[in-house]
């Protein structure tokens, strides 16, 4: 019998969820983002790290088409953001911000149900999803679904904000310093809960922070930004061990804390 060698099938490469191609954004002559080129792959969490004014939030807004590049192109799910219907694009993206942005005259249930309602989900499906995402973020729906935002603590409102972002099960999450306005204890508790959630849902995320501990906890890769430029884009271990002067300058004030991350027995993940 003659053995026939059949050609191996090569699995098609999954395109990146997000791709920036030499993107700049300017207001008048002030560059907020400069020559940004990067990709975010499916299932990874890219942390954009940097001081205030470094271009992190502007980069997020370029992803969900709240801003349009002055130069270059941003592709999301394979299409340029300028070719997307902005509403259709944003409904595929969960967006979590520091001050939550809940509608004060809506109950928790109605806040979470907003996008599923706009997507014409049926009432039973919406109610089931509200219960599921509240449970996912550690809130009992029987206790919290009918409360109003002013009846919640800061940490509870932030949990509801995450639940709302997850409500329509979007494939992409954008998080802009979601825990930045919380007290240290509540922030640590929510970081721990979010870490569990991140592992469970496995979504593609872009997470903005100026907190080095958050970058090390959540980041698959860390992008360090300065004055609108991406000056480093590396994995967490590479970031910690880097000899790049810009990275070293950013890490220097946190050197004592970072020793904990270098001890395998003490690392959180």
C-alpha cells in the first residue's frame, strides 16, 4: 500500500480584537496620543499604565469611537472604528469608569437591564441575566436589585457598574481606573473579586490604571505610556525585570512593594 502524505491543515489565525495602526490624536496642536501602534489579542488583558495625562483614557475612547483618530486607524473586531455604526460598536463593548455613571433615577435592576432592553431581549431573559451578573459580582439580587444608586456604598455601586458592563455579555471590556475612587480596604476587596471574575469570564480587556499593583495583578501585558506615547509594551515578568530606563524610573518608588511580587510564595497569581 502506498502511503499518501496529506497536507496538514493549518488553523486560521485569529485576528486581534483591537489593532492600532500609527494612531495619533490631537486637540488643536496638542498631541494627546502619538504614533500608537499595538494589538490586543482575544482573551488577554492589556493594562495601560502611566501617570495622569499620559494618554491612557484617550486611548480607550479611541477604541469605542468616542474619539476619532487625527492620524492612523483603529480596528475593532476587524473593522475600522470609522466604518462602524458607533451605537452598534459600543453595544459590543462593556465600559466601566471610575465614577460608575449609574442613572440615579433607575433601580439597580433597570441600570443593569439597559443594554439588554435596547437589544430587545425578552423580559424573562433580562431578569435572569440581571440575577446572574449580580451574583457574578457578589451581590444578592433579592437585596440589591430594587435599590437605587444612592442607597448603595461606593464599593457596591462599582460592583453594579461592572455588572452593567457585563449584562449583554460583550466580548470586550474597557475599564478606566474602575477602583480609583474607593478607600484602600474596599479597593483591595474589589481587586480580589475582580481577579476571580477575570479568570472566570475570560474576556478581552483593556484596563487603565496608574497603580502599579493593579497592573501586576491583572495584566497579561503592560503598556507604559508617557506624554501620549507608548514607551514599553511587555509581559508582567518582563516589566518587573526590565532594564529599560523609563520602566525603571516608573518602578523605583514602588521597589519595596515589588519585592513581594518577586517571591513566588507571596505572589497573588
